[in-house]
């Protein structure tokens, strides 16, 4: 009962703190809206094809069927094609950045010239064109064995494109900008709840109420447990509000396993609260404590992919795994977009493992604290 009173008291106190509410509720919601809207193009892979300009030259009297099909598909994706009469001028235009690629085509052969200024876009064009070449080559082999089958394929709505199906795994299941920042701003809120939890005990010292608590008929263990659970509950309530607002108002995708996601959220909130409380025992100065925790939270959020996705490759990818938020964010995205629960254990293990260590340190320090 005494622990419950501390939990209720600290939860209410969290909602009375206007600064904590601003940082924990209003700021994340605004950030989801702003970043989700402003960076929507960066998360839309189809936008990468829009605006790609390709020059082509037809050699001979009849157009290449491969080029014809490629041009038709490319225009649907937002590419633009310009027919030229002079290959030399087209090559100069590529060097000047006017075109991404230049294609020479006759009945059976294609030559592609790529821009050094637009390496990524030129690579996309080359990959797509290779797909069409593969389809045409396959159709030629089929026509040698079964001309009727080849004729039926060409008469179908997709023509020889139906022979090759290119599938990008997960392409239809990946977050938009709004979806991405709904998750990362949620974990941003959880991580920054460390700023509120640091006042759980240090705030009592500042107000002069810590001695009265220690003199009351309640053990230090009960005080510590009540403080931790009260701040965890406050963080979870904030998380539920952010998830609900982003899901039903901003229409962010949270998948079909919200229960598992909430389990990870609880573990992350437990870790953040444990960090704030334990650090308050080691750094007594409030201003210094605030600066250290603010810097630590900022670094962990950055490495966790809070502002932009961080892959697993390279030095930054390796360093990012030191952040518990990296495991939390990755596990949530895997659950939402792949129904993959393989990282759940790792995320829970990292958060709870850190929490246990921090609580043990806090408990040891609190036991030594005297009136």
C-alpha cells in the first residue's frame, strides 16, 4: 500500500510538471507531424525515379522492341525520354548533366552511356534496362521451341515483361516518413523521460522532503521501488497517448501486434527511469546532472536512428548497436513491417539487463545514504 501511494504521487507529480509534459507529449507529436510531412519524399522510393532524363537514338528504320517497352514503363514511373539525332551531342549533354543516360538502340542491340554525375540514378536505369533485356532474350529462346507460346506472351497485356518478375523484398512493407518518425519520436519520449526520473529522488532532496521520507515508517527499498514504478507508469501513459494520436489522427502504421510493441516500450521506459534515478546518486549537482543526462540521451537517440535511419554496415552502424534504442527501434520496425519477432528478445534483454545493473547500483548507493 505504501509503495502504491508513492507510485500514485509520482505519477500525478509528472503530469503537474509542465516542462515534462511539453517535452514528453507536445514536442514528439509536433516532431512527428513536421518531420513526417517535410521528409515524406525521402522515404518514398518511387520518387527516386521521378525526373530521371534519358536520351535515346534509334539506329535503323525500325525501333527496338526492348527500348519501346522500357520507355513505356519508365514514363509510367516518372522518367522522361528525349529522342536525339546526334549521338555525339547526347554524350556531351550527359557530361553536362542534362541527361542521366543515353541509349543507342537498333533492332537487336542496345548500348547505354551513363553519367558520372548521377551514378545512383544511372545505376537504377541500367538495372531496369537489364531486366528488359533478360525478358527479350528469354522470349527469343521460347520462340525457337514454341512459337505459339511466344505469340501468346506478346499478345498478353504485359507482353514479354511477364516473363521476368522483379520483386524487392519488403518494398511494399516499409515505413513512410510519418510511420518512421511515429516510432522514433515515441522512443525519443521514452529516452527523454530520464530527465523527469532524475528528479524522483534528487527533487526530494532539493525540496527538503527526503529526510522526512527516510524518517517515516517505510523502507528505502519501498521508496526506490515506488519511485521507479511511478516514473515508469508516467512514461507508459505518455507512450500510449503518442501511439494513439499518431495511429488515429496522423494515420501512422503500428501494425497488428501492438501488445508486443507495448512490452518493448515498458522495458525501454524501465531502462530510462533506472538511468535517471541511478545517475542522481552519483551526480548530486542538479545542473551538472541535467547536462550529463541531456547529452547522453541525445547521443543514444542519434545512434538509435532517431533522426534518420542508420544501417548495420560501416563504423556508424557498428557503433549504433551500443545504443539500446537501436535495438528497440529495429525490433519495433521488424514487428510492424515483417511480422518478425527475432529482435524482441534482444531488445528486452538489452533494456532489462541495463535496468537491473542500474537499479543494483542505485540500491547500493541509497542504502549508504543517511539522514
